C-alpha cells in the first residue's frame, strides 16, 4: 500500500492505534514523533498531499473508540467533510485547469495540511493529559476542521466562478 511507505504515516497510524488501545504514554510519544516527522517533512518539502487528512481521520476514529459521543462524532464528520472538499476542489481545479492555492495559504482557518496535523497532535495530546476536558477539545478540533473545509470550499467556488466569468 502506497500510504504506508512513509515513516510519518506509520507514526501517525501507530499513534491512532495506541490512542484507541488506551496506551497513553505510547500514544503521547507517537504523537510527538508524528509531529516531529511532519515538521521535518515540511522542511524538506516532501510531505504527502492528503495523507495527513487520512491520518487525522484515523486519529478521530481512535478518539471515537476511546470516548464515544457527540464531540467525537462531530470531529469525524468534520474530517470527512475536509476530505470530500479536498477531493472536490482538486477535481474542479483539474477540470478547469485552474491552479488553486496550496497548503501554504496564510490564514489560521485555511491552514490545512501540516498545520492541521500539528494542531490535531496537540489536541489529542491534551485529550490524553486532561481526559475531563476531552469533549471540549474534540469539539474545538471539529469546529476548526469544519471551518477550514468550508473556507476552502468557498475559496474554490470563488476561483471557479472567476474562471467561468473570464471565459
């Protein structure tokens, strides 16, 4: 499987497994490793496009196994929305031949990619360290993820309209 070739991906999926199995020290260490590898890949400009979304989805599933309920379900829904919007945006850009901004858009909400990976690692680390605040942290992650996905979708629609209007 192409997704498992990267050590960053393996570390992220291992962190998800440790989180789901309530292996808190291992999960914290693996989240830190995943964050470090993500930063290193970003510096070398070798980060895989889209792999982080799937790892965040695996981490969200692990959180749902660990603490089922509304906040975990909202986080999963927001992550699925993020993946769907990314696919739809890529399809629309390829169809029209438009180059959309990458992951380096300078906006807190549109951070996506590596910034979202680091935020997810910090949030899940907070869930492990302060389990009584888990619902609040998961809700915050869900809200930020959903806002980012909706902002990306509106940016893509605006760019597609601009291309259509120019034609």
